[in-house]
C-alpha cells in the first residue's frame, strides 16, 4: 500500500511547493516595488529640496533686480538733471557768444533788426545792447 500513496504524497508535496512559490513570487515582487518606491520617495525629497533652493534663489535675484531698478532710476534722474544742466550751460555759452557778437556788431553800427536777425537776440536784448554801446561810444 505504501507504493500507491507515494504518488499522492508526491502530488501533495508538489502542490505545496507550487503554493509556496505562488506566494513567494508576489512577495519578492512586492519587496522590489517597495524598494523602488523608497528610491522614488528619496528622489522626490531631493527634487523638493532643490526646488526650495531655486525658489529662494529666485526671490533673492528678484530683490536684487528690484534694488538695481531703483538704483537705475536714481542714476537716470541724475543723468537727466546733468543733461539739463549741460544744456543750460551750452545755451548760456551760446547766449554769451550772441551777446558778444551783438556788442561787436553794435560797435560797427548794426541796427537793432540786424542784431536780432544775426545773433538771435530778442528785441529787448538787442535794444539793450545797442543802448549800452551808444553810452560807451
């Protein structure tokens, strides 16, 4: 009788081994998935740290840009002021040259209209130059 039970025992052992393998294979796969999930979680944390660092850097750069823009506006205003001052100085020099020229012309007997036309002086300025020249002559 023991010979007839042998195949049943072999079948039972084979079924038991198959059942154990059927349980162990998904467990091994589950362990691999858990390990992969852990690696991905660590990678995600590293990415989050990098993003926080980038965001902080972006804020710092934004603040610097704001300060530079503010500083640039001040420089722009100063340049505009200097440009206006330079323009006044140039006009003043031209005005002085016009007056000097008008004095020379008045000394040679030029009329008020000639003084106005050639030097660009207003009528009152031309009359004043002519009147002063007449007093000196």
